[in-house]
C-alpha cells in the first residue's frame, strides 16, 4: 500500500479550515511530489470553488499544472462519494478527505481509483 506523507502543521491547518467552513465543504488542491515510497504533500493551492453543504464544485480549467491531489471535507464520513471518484483523475494522484469532527483520526487518503492509502503524519510518532 502506498503512503501519503504530510507534516502535522500542514494537516492541522487544513483541518482548521474545514472546521471553520463546517457545515459546508472546504476544498483545496495539494502540491508535493511522488517518490518511490509514496506521495509527499508540501503545500496547498486555493482556487475558487462553488461551495455547498454536500458539494464543492470547481472549474477544472483553473487547476494548475503539477498539483498532486486534493483535500476536501465532508460534513459526515471521510469516504469518497461517486462525484468525488469521478473527479479524482482530473485532480492528481492522491486525495485526502476529512470527515466531521475534522480531527487527524477522521482523515482518509485515496488514490485516483478510490483505494485507501496509508497516511503518515510527520512531526509526530503515530501514523494512521
């Protein structure tokens, strides 16, 4: 199973943004690099989106070249919806979804086909 590596400070910033947007969804693109052992997330890119309580709609023409994935929140479960799965291939290789109450334990990572990936939070001992 491939792994997704993310610094704890970056993950906490994304989770805080999700908490502030709740009950609406929060969405950003992820920058980083793919290495042999997995994906390293280094930063995020905000692009305008149309938000809702159960959706975030983006203009795919605004997706910058070189993003490796996306992060978005769900008001409930951190599992991809059918529309999430349909959009994953257009948004990079790895996709993080945070579910309510937006803690590290409520974040899941998926590849473009919706298979779950392991998340390694750097800057702390535990990984999930």
